[in-house]
C-alpha cells in the first residue's frame, strides 16, 4: 500500500514510498521495478523528491529524516 508517490522531473522514474517502509523506483519506459530500499525509519510518513530530481527525502513518525541520492537507477543514503 503506497504512503506517497512522485515522478522525478528529469528522468522517467516513478518513486513510491510504501507503508512497509520500502521506497521503490519504477522505470516508466520499461514498466519495471529498477530498485528498492528499506528506509531506516520505524514508520515512514512522507517522501519528497527534490526539484532537481537527484535526491529523495523521507521522513519518519519520530521526526527523523533520510536523504537518498539517486545514482545510476539506484539509491544511496547521504
């Protein structure tokens, strides 16, 4: 079940934050899941994509945040 979702502005990727704390990157051209990562939050509440499309910010129920760098169709924590 998705909590929130978005489309990266400069690339054909759809990003989904699920209720099970998984962030998935889906390639809209090939219609397949290209990457996924489990967040470090106890309960993920929000996800935002930076305007430049290079970073994703996730927030948890305790006020904690993670900044994820999107590189080569994969996630890296910053």
